C-alpha cells in the first residue's frame, strides 16, 4: 500500500541500531513487559482495527498465512508452504498442522474463506480491499486453500499477511455486524499472546501456551505477559519510562528522543523504515519548466540531500538514492547517484544554454525562466526541507518559492488536483516495493500516485511485467531497469528515509532491529523477548 503521510518525527541523536542478544546469560521463561502506547482501544478485531492500540493488539494476537521476515521477504507463517503456478494467477497454501486458535480449535481453510469474504465486502475500505478484488478463493481440503487471481500480480504475496479470523466463532457474522461483537474486546487469535483483561488504563495480554512459531525449540514465548498501558501521547509515555513505570515506548519526537538518550537504563533504538520524503517535479505539458531533462538532472545535482536530512530530520535517517532503501531486497547498488555539486549543476545548465539571457539573475531559455514553486505541508520539518532546497537551487540561478498549506489541503487539493510545480511530500510504502502507482501512465490522475505525470511506453511495460513476475530475482532485474530510468529522467528527487525511534529498558532482551513499515511491526519477533535470565554455564 502506498500513501501520502504526515510528518514522522525523527531525531539526530545517536541511537542504537544493533540487537541486544549477545549476552552472558540465557533466556528464561516468565516475567512481564509493559509498554506505553498513545491512545485507547476501540476494536481488537484486526479487520476493523481503528486505533494505534488496536493495531498493536492485532499484531500480538493474530497472524496470517504469511508474514514479512526481518529482511522484508515473505515467509510462510500459518501456512507451512505455498506455491504459485506458472501463470502467476493461482496461489496454493497448505496450513501447517500445528496451527491452532487460542481456544484449541485447528486453523482450517474455512478461516481463510471467511476472512477473505469480509475483505471482499463492498463496505470494507481497508488496506487489503484492492488486493482481493476479483480473487476467487476455494478450499481444496481442510488444510489447503487456493486463490485464483484475475491477473498475475506479484505483490499479492504481501496480501496474504492479512490476519485471519476464526470461522468457527464468527462464521455467521457479516462485515456490517463485526463492530458489535463481544469478539472486539475478547478476541481469539493465533498469535503469541492473547487478551486477558481490558480496562480504562491498559490491556493485559498473556502468553499463548501452544504457539506454533516457537516450535520445535520451545512450546511458547518467553514472556508471561505483555501490558499495553494507555497514555495521551509519547511524551507522557516517556515520562512513565523515566520513572520506571513501563519498559518501553515508541514513535518518539526529536525532543522526546533527546530525553530518552539521557536515561541511563534505556536504549534508544533507531529502526529503519521504507518511508521517504521526495520532491516530485511536474513534467506535464502545462509545466514547460520541467520538460527539459537537463533541468531536472541539474535540480537533483544541486540539492544537498545530506543537509536536507539534517535540517528536516535532525540527521536521523538516511539519504535516499532510489525508490527503496538499502535494506530492501529490491535495492540496486549500481544505479547512478546524483552526487551533490553546485558547480556540476551550473555546468549542466550552461551546456544546455540555460543561462541568464535577460540579466535578471534567473536562468532562462527560449522565454522560459527557471522560476517555480515548491508546494508542501506547513509542518516545520517539511518547511525546513523546502527552504533548504530553495536555497540550494537559488545558488545555481533558479528562483524557487515555497508554498505551504495544511496537510489536509495538500492532499485533498494540491496533490489530487495536481495543482503544483513541484510537490514535497512524505510517502509511506508497504513492504512490497511496487513502484507502479507512482510511474505508470494509468496513474497520472487521481486516485493514482503518479504525481509527476511522468510516463513512457518502456516504463509502462517494465512496471506491468514486474507485477506479473513472481520470481523475486527476475523481478529485481526488472526493477533495476526501472530505477535506472528514473535516475536518468529524474521525474522525482528522492531526499531521505525516516527512522522510527523506540525506547526500551535495558532489562528487556531479545529485541532484534528490523525495518518498521508500520509501528506494530516492532513486535515482529516478540515471542523471543525476555526479561528473566539464567547464567550461562
């Protein structure tokens, strides 16, 4: 899933980005982990989860046929195996024999059929709606399920991470009636923890004593309990962490992260994300200024992205070189990079006769002056980034104004109506690195995300073939051509990737750093966390 996002707070302070697993002790069973979370619960049913707390609980209580592993690849979860036929349209999953619901009932194909039926309800508008549109799902056996897609679609694998719901408990409940079910406060899932108690202050989850993913090494998670305690915001939660009332909290602002680093018994963990900030250049025929590729290349060369990262995100994150970060399987190291050099940018423009012909201080050519505006949201970090870019481009003879508006107006009017010269926004990208919505010709108008209006026949064919190609290695070869074309044509200047900041007590062990594309993913290996130890012999 791809979407415009508001600002993700990040910080420049040094954060730990390594695992805390190499210890002179071994894990022991028992103990409680308490985390401070911003907000309150509404629906624990993952299909209609509405708040951050809902989504956290969903990640702890439920699981899907597959899941994203530490490196972002799809691996079997409730399924033991899955295969795709040569056409890329038929996907067959075999459910693992030891997969069971927390009430002891086995996970079956009926659970998959029921869950997908909810996702295909016309009233469902969640993140999985498009993926299952037109998909036919059938049970071939009690533990085997087959999906038949209308067309080959490689990103479909990521859709099978959707949490399953128990048909034996909810099978007669329609999508319209989900919100009224007692299941929303007393859910039964397949995950490592189950809900025990809920009150106005916290939700308590206890271990699942027969969790399949820890086998054969052990029968269950190390922790006995996880408590999610509600706070008004991360600042309040951090205060509780400082007082020793909780063991961790996430989504920290720059100021909060600075405070977290001063706490002696707390580690500040910096988790990479796929979320990037970028400058989209409107190359439509009505915007003559960006029709010349040399101008776009000069813009990319003139922007000091390292400085943009510093002023906008206090340096916490990484400079973006392409559509995916270096942690992604789709990242290609030998794609040409735009190395910052004002001198080189000036030389590029001079060679193409973009010079100051009329003596007004602004480069021009054929009656077109290099004068334009950057539209962005009025969040401080976005404004700081836009102003830095404007200064950089001013240094090579362009005049750039910054037009700031509310985030809502930026999305509803500016972005959707394509009413901009250049658009500076943050983008959240799902685990599957599918660039189709941003660069295919069919997406140049809303609700597509091709903000630049960039399209070529060659690009369309590459993007379409990549969606039909299930083999990851072959798909990466296609993406290599896509990334190279974007680097050459520059319809967008990728600026930086953001980090998710997470503070956790040093008395908690087992946490392993992995990319976080939505905050609940911090729990990706929660069954391995522990707070009790035994001395290693």
